[in-house]
C-alpha cells in the first residue's frame, strides 16, 4: 500500500459507497430473502467475539436495547399513521 493508495481511499466518494452498499443489499434481499443479511451479521458478530470475547458487554447490550426501543417506537408510530389513512 502506498501513500497514494491511502489518499485515494480517504478521499473516495463515501456517499456513493454508501449508496452502492444499500443498492447491493436491497438487491440481495429481493433475490435471496433475509438469509444473506443474517449470515453476514452473524459472521461479523463471530469475528467480534473472536477479537473481544466479552462482546457485547453489559453497557453495549444496554445501548443496543435502547436503540431497539427507539426503533420500535418509530415503527409503532409509522404503523399508526398508515392505519389511520
């Protein structure tokens, strides 16, 4: 890896990268269902556990649970908005 390679990586169009990833996973989901996303997330979790056997710790679990509660509230509000139409 050269300094130019590092600069090219740092200066890449990150919005385009994010859009490309979103398009990729949307197509995979349409074509193959939820299993590939599940397998990818499980592989990431396994790698994290290999690097950090205590993962997730209690603080991380609490933060994750709080994020799930926020998501559930948003989904509930969206469901209510659509059911009133």
